[in-house]
């Protein structure tokens, strides 16, 4: 599974990004913590009840900006990794 999105101004400002319905099915249930690898670190992340991917914990390592392309990949073992491209 691969999910790619360019962040809107409000998503970057409020530290989240919304998921498509199709992508949402690939993630753990709402409010359940799961591991996400980002910049060689592992973070505990969750999807909120509005189907948004909460990225506030990642801001110490990267300050997300409007237009940044975020990509979340789920490998065959069920591990998640996020990358970002300006």
C-alpha cells in the first residue's frame, strides 16, 4: 500500500492530513497507536475519528509546510514508513 498526498495550508498548520476512504482501510482502527518510521526514528501515531493522520509528534524532526508531498508506505509485514518531499 502506498498513500501520497500534498499537504494543504491547514493540514500543515494544524499538524494532520486527511486520508482517502481507500487508504483509510489500510491503517489500524481509529485512535489505536501504531508504529511509524520517519527519518530513521519510530513514532507512535494514530488516526483520529475524523479519519485524519496525526503528525504533531513528527514536528520536532521536520516542520511540515503547505505543498509538501507526504508518502506513507505499508510493507508486506504491515510496517508503516512516512517520507516527505518538498
